[in-house]
């Protein structure tokens, strides 16, 4: 029997977290396939993954030379045999109760032949060292669903009122996203055949490729739904984490590489529905804002040049997109001149960071 769900676990030097992640994914009965992709680890990740595969049903291990997060995801997608596909990073986990509820829904869609192309669920930021972090994803807590609180988790991201909830709809049914709302990889569950049909191949040896995974395949999505399940438990607050401010600043060139790929993948207006096009513009703008703000925050000549390069590239390659985004409040704020222009985006960032209690 083919599995309902394939979960790709890209893993590089993940010996400290991998067992907990896999423990949250393993389900009896063959409905879940767990594909651990060891991306050329130099610690005991491969040995641990092999041991987990020997002990747990449905776990597959693929070893490859190091290709980065994107290369590991590509390999996992190529090996997936499930009807659905989700990516779970090795230092994160899925909530077992939410996973059980998700599988029940996938099973029913399979019986009814009514499956959408994309399922959106919630994700929860869990701060390293918190009560939730120490116990997250454990199957021993199967009867105690994850409920975020100020003490246990930093922030839960949900999509009420934005995406058709508990029913299958189209992009025309999707509402307007606020500036702080967008679909991260952690929220997405693609039908595997739809993901492959999109032709998406993530860049190798590059950080922040999650944005491509949550952007490019959407052009192949015709139907979608939202399930109010706190499924993905996303670790934040770890020193050296790729989403930490200082790390983003050091790797801003890789963020910009991803931005260029997103611009290249953005269809022309009229090639797709207006609702989907509007959302893709929104997500692309958010990516531009992150890069621009971090460049201004660092203040280095190199990063300020990256910011200028981003907006110049947009003007040259997609003048229609440039005109539209420059007219937005965020687009104007990112391009203010003088000392005030450097200060306003950074102050806004700190306010948002404090309000959302993020990394």
C-alpha cells in the first residue's frame, strides 16, 4: 500500500534532534513515509538515521554528498511515494495529535476523490529551552495536544478568514493577507503530483530556500483548504540558527539569491488568476522587505549594495512589478532617502519583532 503522506526530513549534523523529530512522525499502519535525507553530515546523523529506520516502520534513509537544505529537499521529493508531501526540518517536529487528525482528513479525501492540491495548517514557534521545546512531538503525549501559551511557546500562526476552512476552495476564495501574514513552508502540505508538476527545483548550497518552496509551486495549485491544526512545531531561539538576526545579516547575499529566483518564477500578470498573482506579489514584497530591512540594520556597504541591487534588478527585469510594489506603504518605506530612510524600517522591524515575540 502506498503511504498517504511522505515527510521529508533534510538532515545535516542533526544528531542532537533527529530522534525526537522522527519520533513525532512515525505512525503505525504504513500511512506515513519518513524520508531522512542525510546531507553529508560529519557527525553521527547517518548512523542514528540508519538505526531509527531499523527500529521504526516507514522510515527510509537516503545518504548524499552535501548539497545544502535545498538539495536535500530535492532528493526527498524525488524519493517520495506518498500521495501528499510535507517537509519537516530535523530540529523541528509535528504534533502527534494534529498529525493523527490530518491523516483522518487525508484518508477521507482519498476515499471521496475530493482532495485539494494544497492543504494549509498552523505552525507554532517553540522557543528552545521552554517546556514545550523539551516535550514537543513526543508520541507519549499523544492524548495531550499541543496548546501554545506564553510560557510554552512564542507565537502560533493561523489563517482563519484567509483560506477556505474545512472546505475545498480556489484562489478566488482566498482573502487579503496582512503585511505580517504569508504561507511559510511549515504551513504547507502539497499533493506530491502537483509539487512535481510545478517543476520546482530548489537551489543547492543556499540558505533560505524555504521561500522558493512556498512560492514557485503555488502556480500549479488550483484548489486549496485550511485546517485549523497546530501541526508544525518550529524551533526558534537557538544560537546560530539561520533565522537569527546576526546570521541573516551575514548571509544576506543568499537571501538575495533566493529573491532573484522568486522574481524569475513570478508569472506575468494575466498568466494566472488575479487572486493568486496578488498573493505572490505580496509574498515577494515581504521577502524584499526582510532583505532591505536587514541591510539597513547592518549598515555595511556590502549589504546596502545588496539592497540597492535588489530594487534595481526588479526595475530592470520586471518594471511592472517594480512600479506596483514601490507604490505600496512597505515599498515606499524601504526606499526612503537620507538618515530617516535608514531609521524608519529598522524601528518598524523592532516593533514587529517585539509584538510577535519572534526570534
